[in-house]
């Protein structure tokens, strides 16, 4: 019961700080001159999150469900000579769910999707999931800032990936520079991570393997969990917006002793006479192993030494008023697998669709058609699409880490923001349907929780 008491005390503290912050609202943007003003002019926030997920597998394969609620509290002090502190945490409770300790009777496969509402490192732990998520010191000047501590970053490959109860956080030093409206620089050093669907903070290398690890290229079970060594992740990048509506983005990720990943993207907007717009974009990613890929033992390394991979992509988008149509393509070369720790975030590839990844694959052709329609006056957003993902054969473990067959995927999503008495409440509905397109060799382990399944999501968020 100790956790409950702490949670109640946190709520009481939140209410007090909120009242104080509200009383000082008129002067919240002014630099504080006393310690009391630093705290009373601060900003408190609260999120109440409800998440219902149902995973419907084909035939006699096990279906799973989960309904969880979370409370999230955050507080940031006002600025004092440009400095401010931030702290935040969350607690998640189970309302109703499947027994995730019981694997599927036919295949002995564990749940893949719904367990993410709780703790993927402990299938039996579903209540009182408590985590300190933010604890940082920030210095701000003009439109630039330096952050040190536990924080939330939204970058390609390092991002919240907020598709469950709580997102992924990182800890380290992060610098964000904006010398002018067209130029942006960023970079830093990250040494700890709190992956989505976990309770703990891990070293960056230690965090790789908290999610399922799949197979080594030779078909043996990957053994890199808790066996990788690295001093951390070093990042540098930025973007420049040219006057001719061309935007160039570049980033480099150096995970010491494991791999180096370079990301580059160029996009060009064309404005048509009828005020419609066309976007053309290209993307290139190059990944190279560093040293022994994390461990001198090939059975325990993350990426095989002396290997590399390319991921190339293209996009054509058409926008008319509040509607967008996007045609996307991604090619992962057959040189080796492309690897991106799923614990850290989603890949920025144009063909990404919710509920699936490109990590662990080589020799991939992916194409999708996506649409987004917004009705601002109704506070409504509709989106969805269809994609085809041509993957290597499930038995080609050199290029297929997780034994995933080729598939078609259909997504449909709706988001609605309430107003009036329910202002602050939003609802999200998401349905994903995946159809098998590959050879399964009469082995249902290649099917369960991967293809021939529907994943349903109902999410309610209330912010105040």
C-alpha cells in the first residue's frame, strides 16, 4: 500500500501547485526573482489515460485483451535566469485483461501486442506500475535550450512511440539550437533509457533486449540481452529550410561499440495555382556495425561485425485543403538486416504503419497508400491506408530476424477532441488488419500475433 499513499500525496501536491500556478498565471512568463516565485509561478499538468486493446487471431489461436488506466503528473518550475526544473511520473493499473503468463496452447507463443499496456519484462505484473519519467534541469535562451536529465525526445529512431500506456524516455544531455527561423541544430549524449511498456531505467546498451530479441543470422536464438557493452548514444543533426520550399534534414547516431546510423532526407513542396500542394521527398539511411557489434561473441552481439545496410525511401503527397493523399515506398537492401532498437522508438520510414516495424529485416520492398483528412471545426481527424510489405522468407534468418511473413496491412483511425464541459478529453479509435502473403510451412508460430489478425484500440485521454 506504500505506493498508493505516495500516489495520493502526489495528487494532493498537484492540486496545491495547480492552484498556486493558476493564481500566478498573469505573471507566469516573467523571470522569477525569489525561490517562492520559482515554484508558485510553475506549471502543473495531469493526464488520465484509459486504453482498451483487443487482439483477434485467426481460428483457434489465442485472442488477448487488456483494459488499463494510468495517471500522469508533471510539474515545471518557472524560469530563474533562464533555468527551470521539471519532474514527472506515472502509475498504471489493470482493470481487466487476459492471463499473459499462459502462452498459446497450440504454438506456445506469448502475447505480442496487449502485454505492452503493462510490463513486457514481467508478464505477471499488471498493477501499480510506477515510474519516474522526467527529472531534468533546463536552460533556455532566446529560442534555444539545453536539457540535462530524464526527458522526452521526439526524433527519428528516438521518440515516445506512444502507442501503449506510457511512452519511451531517455536520460542525458540534449542541446537544441535555433539561430534563426530556417536553421536548426541539435545533438547530445544519451546514457539511459526507460523504454515504453517497462518500469525501470536501463543503460542504453542494457535497454536493448528488454523487448523480444528474435534470432541470430545463423538461426540460433539471439543472446544479446544483458550482454552488450556501450558508453552510450551520441547524436548530432539538424535541418535547414531553403527559400525555395526545400527542406534538408540530417542526423547521425553513434552507439559506441555497437553501430553507426546516418539519416538524411530532402523534401520539396510545390504550391499549385488552386492553392493545392504537392510534396516530393527522398530518404536515405546507412547503418554500419562498429567493432564487434556490442559483444565479441557472435551469439551475443547485436549486429554482426563488418556488416552494413541501406534503407531508401520516397514519397509523393498531394494536399487539397484539409485532405492529404500519400504514396510511399521503402527499400531495405539485401546486404544485411537493418537493426533499430524497438525499445527506443519508431523508425521514420515513409511506409511506417502503426502496429508494425521494419527493424530486423533486409531485402524488403514496402509500398503503401495513406490518407489524412481533418475537419478542424469538428475537431475530427480521420486517417488510414493500405500497405504491402514484401519480406524475405520466414526461414531466411539472415534477413528475417523475427520470422515475419510478407503481408498486406490495412489501418483505419479516428481522433476526436471534445469541447465545452468535456474540454480536455480526446478519443482515439484504431483498427489494424494484417493478411498473410508469405509461406508459413504449416507452422502457426509464423501466423499468431503477426498476420491474419485484427488489432482493435480504444484510447481516452483527459488532460488538465
